[in-house]
C-alpha cells in the first residue's frame, strides 16, 4: 500500500520529466498572448536555440538612422515561452531611438561600440539620463518611456535584451502623428501648436 504513490511519482518523473523544459514556437500555428504553440519535442534540434540573424548590421538608411534587428520568438522560435529575447541595434552618427515604451518588457541595453545618450522617464516624470560608453549597460524598467541617441562621432552598436520573448513597442511620435487622429483633438489634448502637429504628421505619414 505504501509504495503505490511512490511508483506513481516515479513514472511521472520518467515519462514527463522534460515535457516543459521549453516550448520552441511552431510558427505555422497562430500566435496568442502567451506566444506560439509548442513544436513537437521530437522535432526540436539544437538549431532551434541558435539564431545567426544578428551577425549583420541592420539598414540604417531611414529617418531615425537606426536599425533594430530583433531576435524575438517570430525570428527565433527557441525563445518562445522563455520570457526573454534579444535585439541588435545599429545607429549611424546622429541616429536615435525615438521615445517609446515596451509595455510588457524590461530592457537592458549593452553598448558594444560608440557613445549613446540614453534615458527614461519614471511615472513621477523624473528623468534618468546618462551618456553611455562602450561596455556600459543600462536598464529601462518595464513600461517606462525611454530613448537612445548616438551622440558619438562613429557608428554605434548595442544589443538589448528584453524580459519578454515577443516584446511589444509603442512609439510616442507614431501614436500621435502617424495616424488620422485629428489635429484639433491633438491640439486640445497636448497643447501643441496645430502647425507643429501638421508638420509632424507630414513627416511621419499621418493625416488629419
Ligand atoms: C537600405 O534601405 C534603403 C531605404 O529603404 C534602400 O534604398 C537601400 O537599398 C537599403 N540598403 C541595403 C543594403 O539593403
């Protein structure tokens, strides 16, 4: 009588011990808030946990002279369900990451090359800003507005890690100026000059 529960425990260990070690994303299945469904364990190989897409610099020929190359669960299914991911960030001289938040992820950025001015704003509107040199790391707490600017004389390279396998991003300027939110409403809710609003809408592809 005493050993039946023991046997049950043993069989549980033998038959289920690694069932939840990981959940490599099945990219053919839909992605929900919890990520992708798991690929069958017998089909998982070491290559699911390797991503080589961060070897090359991203294309910085754009308005902000910055490229973010993500290794999130969509590009790198091995991190699906693990609550972590990484990205490569290339910045030309003068490149900048516009003010944005990541509602579901804390971020740490590691400066590999160049000099970045980086900062975030707390929910009490206090500014935390610093010039980062090669080898410096800065944390951006989850949900807080933050930015980076390449203030050096050379290209800059950084890597960021996020506490989400699929971190979302919400850019202030795009939320305000890259859609059809009417200029008069924006003026009412921000005090910004209508002329300035129209200028930024034109720059970022908004209307209204
Ligand atoms: C980089 O992006 C620009 C603008 O979209 C494009 O014209 C250019 O061909 C791209 N360069 C490379 C190397 O892909």
